[in-house]
């Protein structure tokens, strides 16, 4: 379940509604009538020059031609009916690129200019400041850089200015204070900009909306005073503005001032509860929306409970360690009557969901996920007459099944993930007739779904999550319930049987870790091209992968691993141009990798291991898939040499070609794998932002997910793969030496070259690989001595050099002597610890006998005698005191028994918690034989 989208949606609608109506995309007059005069030649020529400097891939400006003389008929151009002058230019969202041409300077009568949502680059031209008739200027969502020109302060007629989402830097020009007619100022995410002195803002007396997200106000002293001086300001956004660094945000003279602000956004500012002193004058009964998300607030002040107009309070991602009844109590004034949406998720709120909630009868949405709530949910929650959304996921709550649940017919979204709901499937769900979102994942259900569950909400559900339970039974229909763009997650249960029908317009489908069987041709029913996530792994699906993947233009994750699929990969797999993760591990696919796969240039993780693929390792992997972080082709039937083109993958940090039939030498260019030279892992561009918070983690995990042989065992890495940088070329037929350049891979943590026919010596500089945790060179033909530099590898915790031809002394170090002798076996010439074989020149060490030393035997004898007498004396003093003193004796043994019990309990609790955590990690993947009769009483 996601945080409420109200903030973003309202902002977008508000801004769009303000744009002056231009209902026809072609030319027209400024009065809505027919043009009486044609445009002037010089202005038409200026527009053609403007077009000449642009890239127009969609041919949006196709009507702008010299052949069509009247530019007033061109798309996006509006002229005056009286004079023929161009007065409006609206070409928003047309995919245009290039710099803004100076030729627009000739449109001196322009009063409306909208170039937003394009790809204009370069600086904002200074000449725009000389188009003094402009009342509307929108450059939102481009790639403009440089500083904001001071000349914009000359646009004194300007009522609307939007520079959102560009790459600007520097100081916001104080000349903006000249824009005294300005009503709306949008400076969200303009780049790395700051306000040095904010006094200029006080001159904008007509300002109604001010958006400055991401602009540093760290030096804007007394900014609260300036805001309070704006009599018409109703909308204020200051997200991520470094407000916590302002030394003096207000002066005492303004504390009694009234505010007209209706919507106030102060999230992402690292604010502490000391900010409530200056927040007070910014609040009034006019305030409807207050956003304090992602700060460091430890609670809320009581005056927030007296805001009689407050409808929405965002308080998520703070550090409030308060009891929930106390939290509600601070809002229990007239705010309790007006509040419609409360988001206090991701805090440290404790206590139970108590009866105090009944005071908030206007509440429509309540988000309390990711807190420390416990106990049973009060029945009063189900009596709230307007409640439509409830998310209490990731707490320690128990959901009672009572008659009150039958009154939930109006609820649309309910999130109970990680609550205690089972073991029986809740019967009250069938009363939720308006449901669009249901998340009851990891709630201890061990039952079957009701017969009518799969067609209970015809074309209505947008999100269904039953994952990580122990639910069994077949799934007859995954199409009837679901609306367009829906998400389905049934993973980690005991569902079985084939999948006959699925919705045609799913966006995400996760059926992993069940017992589904049959073919996977049902995916061909998903034809609307919305699917971005598909996971069918860890089932018993069989058959070939159908050649219908061209439907999935938006697919980002495809996981079919751990099934019984076979055949060659279909050519249509090359249609997955947005695919980031391809995971086919442990099936029976065979044949060569299709050439069309090279079209999947967005791939960052490709795991095709444990199949029967044959042929050469394709050179196009290195030539076309330049974004790869993970490449796993282990345990196939690949042959030939390792292509040099793999060295062209700058982001590669996991390379596993083990257990194939590769021959030839190890490419010396592996030292060009720059990601293994640098600290850090996956960058931000591999993360997927999704609509539902429950899915955000799961999709990031799939990027960070692989089966890897680690220190002799095959292990599944999840969530920490980003920290690993691995090369595994083991179990092939490679020959030659280890390239010396490999030692430059300073951030490599695992190198496995075992079970090949490699020869020569270990590079002397191998000790420079100081981050290496695992080194396996066993079962090769290496010779020579073990380099002394290996004694510097202090992090090494797995080493296997067995069955080679090494000779000489094993270098002395804490690490090298800590490994068992078996890791050095099969090297007849090796000697020294930990081997029992002595090296030439070693003399046996004979410990001196007591009394046989030269001059010190007598001293050692007296030392032992004195020590023994001291121990005996101390022992009898202590025991004698216990024998004589009855009270002391009883106190001592009572303490001893208590201490023994304390240690025992701590050990048992610790072990049981580990077992519980382990069960939790395995979700619902318990042994089915132990669960067959759990719900025999469910009826």
C-alpha cells in the first residue's frame, strides 16, 4: 500500500487549471474568434528561425513552413485580431530539443510563452527579460542550465512564472522582487539554487502560490516574517530547503501575525520539534493541508488540534516515539472534526489502536504502517462512517473477526500486511464490496480461499497481495476481479495447478514460490502492453516459453527461474527493450542465445545459469549490453573462448562463466572492468519506483538477486549482492597464466579460477587485492611459491590452493596460518604451518624443562609453589566464610542459581528468536505436511 497520492495529484491539477484556455492546438486569435489579420512577415520569419534551431523528432511543427504564409494558422501560435501580432506561443510537451533561439526576441507583443515539457538545453536567454509584455512564462521540465538571468526581473507584467525541473544553479535573483504582479511562482527542483536574502519576496503582495522545493534557504534569516507579510499567499511548498540550518527563522514581533496559508509543505528539512515555535504563526483555521514528512520530529504540539480547517496531515518518516492514544489526544480539538486524511507511517509510535479514534468521525484515510503498534485493533475503527483507506501494515497487531467487520462495505483500500489475521482466511472480506486494494500478506493464514473469492470484485481490484502465507488451493481465474493496470502478488504460498486465465492489462504479476504447474502460455493473454513485472519462479511450470513477448514493451523484470521450462528462447524476447532483469536460472532451456537478445540494451542483470545453452559466449553481450552489472552464464554447455568484448562492460561487477566448456586464456583486459576498481555498488538508475510501496522493495531486490557459488557452496544472495564484486571462471578448460592486470581489481571480493588447467605463478602483486574475501585457485597446474604479499590480505576468509604444484614456505601471517591444512593439500613442495611438514633449515623447538634451565630453574619452582599456596589459601578463606556464615552461604547460592537461570533464559530466547526470524524469512514456504490440518476448524 502506498502513501496517499493527494499531494502530487492536487498540485498537477491545480497548475493545469491555471493555464489560460487554449483549446485549439492551431492558430487562433486572443479573443477566441477568427483571425482578421495575418501575422506580420518579420514575426513569421522569427518563428521559422526559431524552428530551424530545433530538433523535432515527432514533426510537431510541421505546419510551420514558409509556404503557409500566415503564421497565425500554425500550431501553437495565437495572434491578435486587431494587429496581427503574435501574442501567444504554446508548444508544451512536443518533444522539441535544442537551444531557445534569440529570434523570439522579435516577438515583442508576446504575452504568453509556454515551452514546458520539452528538451530545450543551454541557458535561459537573457533576451526573454526584454519581452516586457509577458504575463505568462513556463519553461518547466526542460534541460536548461546556468544561472537564472537577472533580466527576468524586468517582466513587471508577469503573473505566472514556472522554472520547475531544470538544472540551474546560483542565487535566485533579488530582481524577482520587481515582479509585483506575480501570482504564482514555481521554482521546484530547478537545480542547485539558493536564496541569499529573502527580503525581495516581501514585495510580491499579489503572490498566491510559492513553490521552492529543493532551493536552499539556509541563509534566509527571518523567512517566516517575510512569508507572513504576503497577504494573499495560500500555497507554500518548501520541501528540502535546509530550513533546519536557518539560525533565526522568525522574529518575536511576528508571532501574533495571522496567516492565509491553506496548503503548507515542509517535508525533507531535518526539522526537530523546536520548529513548532515558528510553525505556530504560519497556521490558522485556513490551513487545510500540512506536510511535515521526513523530518526528525518526536511528536506534535497540541495547537495542531485546534486547527478547525485542517483536513490532511502528513507526518510520516519522523522519529515520533509516542503512544498512539497520546498522539491522537494532541489532535483531539476541533481538528478531530475536520481531519480527513492522516499519514503517520514510518515512525516509532507504540501502543494499541484504541477507542479514541471514534472522535475522528470525518476520517477517510489512515496510514499507520511501519510503526511499533501492538494489541488488537479496536472495534471503533470499523465504526468510522467515512473510512475508505486503512493501512496498518508492518506492526504487531491482531485483527479480530467480529460482527463490526460487516459494516466495512464502504472501505476501498485495506492494508494489514504482517498483522495477525490467520490461521483461517477472514470471512469478513466478502463484505468489502467497494474494495480496490487488499494487502493481507504475511498474516499467518493457513487455509484455502473461499470459492467465490476470485470473482468477488468484478473488474474492480487494482492491487491484491496474498503473499507470504500458507494459502493453498487452485486459482481458477485471475481476470474477473481486476481493473486495468492492476497488481497481483500470490507469491510464497501453496497454490497449485495450472493458470487458466489472467487479466489482459496487468502491470505486475508475481506467482513465485508456489506449486503451480502446466504451461506458461497464459502470459500471452496479457496483451495491453502495461506489464512491467513478471515473476513465475520456483514453481513446476513446464513446456516452452511462447513466442508472444512482443506484447511486453514495458516489461522490466522477467523471472522464470527454478521451473521445468525447456526449448530455445523465442525470437520475440528481443522485443523486451525496457527489460532490466532477466532471470532464467535452473530450467532446461537449450540452444544458442538468440541474436535478438542484443536488442535488450536496458539489461542490468542477466542470469541464464543452470540450463543447457550451447554455442559461444556471444560477443554482442559486451558490444550491446553496456549497462550490465550482473552476468551469470554458469552451468551450461557453452564452449569457445572468453570474448574480449566482455571487457567493454564498465558496470560489470558479477561475472560468472563457471561450469562450462570454455578454453583458451583468461583475457588480460579484465583489468578494464572499472566497476571492480571502484568502491560502491549499483547506482540509483537501477531502482524502480512503483505505485505501491509494498512492491518498491521487491523490485529493487530483483536487481540485487542471484545464485552464486560462494566459498564452495551455492548460495542465493538477496539485498547484499550490490556489495559483492565477483569473477568466477571455475570448472572450465582454461589454460595459460593469471593476467597480472587482474591484481588491479582492488575492489574485487571473490576470485574463483579453480578446476581449470591454468599454469604459471601467482602474480606477485596479488596482495594488493586487499578487499578479497575469497580466493580459490585449487585443482590447476600452478607452480612456484606463494607470494609473500598475500600476508597482507587481512580480510581473506576463504583460501583454497590445493592440488597444484606450489612449493616453498607458506608465508607467515594471521590469515594464511588460520586455514585448515586441507586447503594446501596436493602441493608436495609446500612446507611450514599450518602444514606439519617442516621447511629445510627449520630446527625443532624443545621447550625447556623446569629445573634444567641455566640459573632460573629454582626461580620457576618457587613461582609454582607460591601460586599453588596462594590458590589454596584463597579457596579455603572463601569456602570457610560460607561454612561459618549461614546467611552469606544462602545469599551466595541464591545468587548463583539466579545467575545460572538468567544465562539459560537469555540463551533460549536468543536461539528461539533466530529460529523465528528464519521462519519469517521463509514466509509461507513451510513443509506442507505439517499444515494440512491447521484449518480443519475453519468451516
